[in-house]
């Protein structure tokens, strides 16, 4: 079967990442790195979940098929080897094109490629006399068992002078640090993903009105993602109206929306492996009520303060601290809380209405790879890091707070790249101000 007629993948960034990892391995004792992609997972009986490759594997290879392993050898001459499914005309009739080792080697720039069926036989020979084995254990028992069997096969040959790796090092730790700083190729993809998601949020706002169901709006989002070429949502969309907006991970999306309520949508597409992550909150009838506007403007002010705190050298927690300060003062002003700003910040009372953090790394995974602290301290921001900025305020019915605020849940979430000057917001095309949201919804009225 011929390859699909899609634009050829630019393999240069993937080769560059393999070269960087190999350089790092050389600096830390050389050896061999082994990394499998994700397994296919059954959904029910013989139906599978839609396949999604492993993010680390994809980062180094660009290869999307299941049943694949990459080996990188930091030796006198570096070597990259792909194990992948064999060509199989019968299976290709049922399931579609597969590269096979020969075409994959050429298309993805590997030094060698073998069929996945050869992996177990080849592993002991690949591990022999390597000083260090770089891999990630403890995530998949079947993979751990393969590695253990191969190591033991090498150890069994020790009396013939073969030496087994004397150290096993965690591969993900190295890759996490690399993934944290996005290259230009990644940033270009993330900008496109953010644009598609922003357009989907505009479509959802335009389609929302009292009497419609949350799932109808979810369908608008999914349509916009897919119609623009995104392969999948980056995570299950949250379409939460009225009291559901106060359920942080609400995904039932089956309620009929009523006049006078807010709708909180947290939805983003995945494009070529990269996630976007946007939340917008807006009135179902297109006009914010007074109390809704009070809470909305407070969350927006907190988000503005958080964004202003993003710049190289600022520490990871600076945007969160800036957002919390604004939110806590606002909660006092609106009589949601009593006391002084210092006491509310000190005792954490604001967490009654703001119980999550202000962001996370974003990339191949929606909650992306990378540590948040180094040596016990929040790490400094560096150009090329991508993070979300997502403060919120969620007020469940409670006799101690003014009833006009009950069931109001607001979150505003954007995606930001740290730049030399500060940050670039990728998701500005999704309306955010009260005026812009109300104008869009007014124009969309039938
Ligand atoms: N959509 C997941 C998150 O905002 O963290
Ligand atoms: Mn997020
Ligand atoms: Mn989100």
C-alpha cells in the first residue's frame, strides 16, 4: 500500500532533539537509551480507544504508529534505531498504511530500522557492553519485563566477558528538561493549535442560548477542532452551565442551559501532538448580570496581574501569587470573606473560592512535562517555556456568602509563551473582555 498523500513531516527538529539527547548522554557516561511508544488500549471487547502515541517517543521520532521502540546509542559513532511494525499487505487492507522499517528509516531519518518482532532478540546484543541503560521503568509492566529479561540475558553471558550496563538512569528526567523549553517548530504548532481552539470558543459563544443543552455546545467545539484539522481534543471538554461551573472537572455536559446562568467552557484541541487549553466563561443569554460581572471582572483582573508577572527570571509561582492577591482583595471587597488581606492570604481562606493553582506547563501533554521546583525553590521562568494562566472563582451555595453570588463559577484561561520581554499570549483570539463577549453574542443572535 502506498503512503498517504499528506505533506511530508519536517524531520529536522526530531533529528536535532535526538542529537541533543545523545550529547547529554555522552556528558553523563554514554550508553543506550530505549523508549517505547504507547500501547493500543482496548475500550470494550474488540474496540480500541483512538490511538495516541507516547509524547516522549513522538518528541524524539515524529513517528505515530503503535508498536514501535526507539534506541539511541551514544558510542564512538552515535546510532539511532527504530523498531516498528513490518509491512503487512493483509493488515493494511483492514487498517491502512504502515511504513515498515525500510520506508520509516528513510522518512524519519534513522540510521537503522528493524521490525518490532526482532526487538527481544536484538535487545541483549544492543545492551551488551553499554555502560549505562537510559530508560523509564515503572510505567508499563510489560515493558519493564522486557527490559529485565534483556538485562538478565546479558548478565548470563558475563563469563564470556560481556559486561551488562552498570547503571540504569531515568530517561524521562532528561527529556522533561528538554521538553520544557519549546523549539521554534513546537511554538509554531502551538500557535496554530491555539488559533483553532480560540475559533472554536467563538463558535461556541455564538451558538449558546437559553434552552440549548451543554452537549450541543460541546458538539460545536468538536466540529470546529476537527474541521480545522486538529486530530482530537487535548482533553475532555468541560461545558458547565449554572451550578456545574463550580464542579472543577465537570464533563457530563448533559444539562439544559437556562436564562440568567453562566456557561464555563474549558476546551482545547490537540494539533500534531500539541495541546492548547482555553477557558472562557460567559452568560448563556449574552448579557452579564451585575453579580456575574462583579465576579468576572475580579477573575479577569487577577488574570491580568498574573500575566504581568510572567517574564524571564521571575519564578514559577509569581503569577499565582499575583493572581491570589487580587482575588483575595476582591473577595473581601465583595463580602465573600471577612478580615484583612494579610490574614486571608496567611490563613488561606481564599481557597474556599479559589482552590486550584494558576497554571501548568503546556506542550505535548496538556499538563506538560517538567519540574516546577529545583532544589526546593520555584524554578525561574525562561524564554520558550509555555504555561497556562487560569485563575478562577467558584461560589457554591453557602449561608455565609451573599445569595446573589451563589452558583457563580468563573475561570478565564489563556496560554502564554515566556519571551525575552515578558510573554506572548497565544489565545487572544478568544474574546475575553465583557464588552467583546457581549458584542460577539449580540451579533450572533438569530
Ligand atoms: N483543561 C485542563 C486544565 O485547565 O488544567
Ligand atoms: Mn489548564
Ligand atoms: Mn483548561
